[in-house]
């Protein structure tokens, strides 16, 4: 929210870690809401780059991943969710999402299967 003071601890937590810092050619996106699309220019950046298929991972399965998946599906992106690349505080919620809900709008697979060489 605009005008809300941010503490030093919050400011430090919001810093990009060197291990995942953008490199030349990367386009940083500021995520402002639960869905990565809400309140950001993510859709515009993806469309202008010709990207039509997204691979989703993250914390929390029932928050960021679910919200981003639903909005991305509404925007007609092809979707893959890496089930073991997601985590939720509630293991049963995670299981229901990746086994019953996500497959309605995305391919759900594992990191190993997704990264396996073709052929």
C-alpha cells in the first residue's frame, strides 16, 4: 500500500538475493499482490516476449501458486505446475490442489520429469 512505512527488517527481506539476482537481459517484475499478475506488468512483459507457456513453482501452493495459476489460465497461458517445486503449510491442502484442482487448468508433473532429457 502506498504511504505505509516499511521497517528495516521488511526492507532487508525484500532485497533480491545475489544467487537469483537479475542478469543482463532479465526484466525484473515487482510482485505486489498474491497473484504474480495482479498489479504488475507481468502479462505485458510475457506477451511482448512471445511467451505462451508458464511453469509454476513456489510457496505457498494455496496462495501464490493457486492465485497465479487461476489468473494465468484466465489469460489463456499454457501452464505446467511442478508439484514437488511447491510447498504449503498444510500438506493435505497441497495434495488436493496438485492432485485434484490444478490438473483442471495445468499439466502437473515433477521437477525430475520436467527436466528429464527428451527421447
